[in-house]
């Protein structure tokens, strides 16, 4: 069992580089480092939450196409800001919303939970296995030489981000490309994950209140995934940081 102060130290070392804030000064992220999770397959609770998220997505898309939802549109603009084409590489929120009509994926109760929270709050939300990390997470503008361990055509391959691309990385390489587009193989959640990192991304018009509400909702559901779950949180924003633990 990882002590809470170890999780807090991990988050204390995380950072967003100034070049990223230079691109989007309105960017904010809440990071949750979690330990004590009990793995398990999709269950009744995760199914209920996914169905709630699917219904919320249908309501949100009654009057607007997905690309015109305010937070999706903001992320599309952010992608264009570093040269990505959002119609080809969709942020994680848009990708989930586009799947919600035919049914969100059922993977395991941990992945189901964070996918549902992402859709319910319309906030991109990434989940990764903390055991795969080598050092703290950093959000940077890539040089193009960083290593990204992924899968293509069913085979493990090494790719490299485009120069200037916004990527999450650790001491070994890229953990997520294009801000919140595709996560790497090395830190992906599995059916055996017991310690995890979650990143909730926000741009205007999402308010700080809405961002923290999504983080609180996620933390509440995570606390139900084991009797000894421990959670540390940190806000990353231009000119301000805060941390708290559960």
C-alpha cells in the first residue's frame, strides 16, 4: 500500500511547462493519484454509471452536433493551435461522445468509471497505471525526439510526436500524445491495476467549479473500488497550484 505522502510527493513533482500555458493560458488540470484500488470486471455499478452517461450524451446532442458543444469546440481550437487536425485526431471527450449513441465501451469497472465521468461532465479525462510511471508527469511541447510506446496494426511500435505537439511525458517518454488524444502502452490501465493516475483537462468555458465538481465525482466513485483507497489531488493552472489528500 502506497502511503498518502508518497502520492502527494509524486503530484508535487508534476508540472505544466510555460510553453503550454503560452499556447492556452486558460488551461487547467486536476491530477488524482490513487492507490488501494481493487481490480474487477465491469459490474452493475459501472453499468448503471455508463447508462447514465449515455443518456446524458444523448440529451447534450439533441440540439447541437458534437463538434459544436462548447468544451469540445475549445479542444478542437487547442489542437489546431499546435498544428493537429481535430477532424482526424479527436480529443478523448469528443471520441467518447461520438460513441455514446451506439454505446460506450465496457472494459472493466475502473475504465468504465472514468469514461462515464468524462462524458457526464464533458471533460477530457485520462487514466493511467501509476506503476508504469518513471518519474512525475509533465505536460510539454515536444521536440519530436521523445519516445512513444504504442500499438499499430496489432504490433508494438515506437513512434515520435510532432515537434511542438503538446504531450504528457515522464522520465522515460511520452505517456499521452496530443494533450488527451492517445495514451501509451507502457502506462495503460489493465485489469490488474491497483494504483492509478487520472488527469482531468479543462479549457474555457469550463469553470473551476465545474472542473473540481468532476474531480470530486471521480474521487467519490473511486473510493468505492476498495476499502483502503487513498487519493491525493493537485490542481495545475497558470500561476496557481493547490493540493489535497483523502
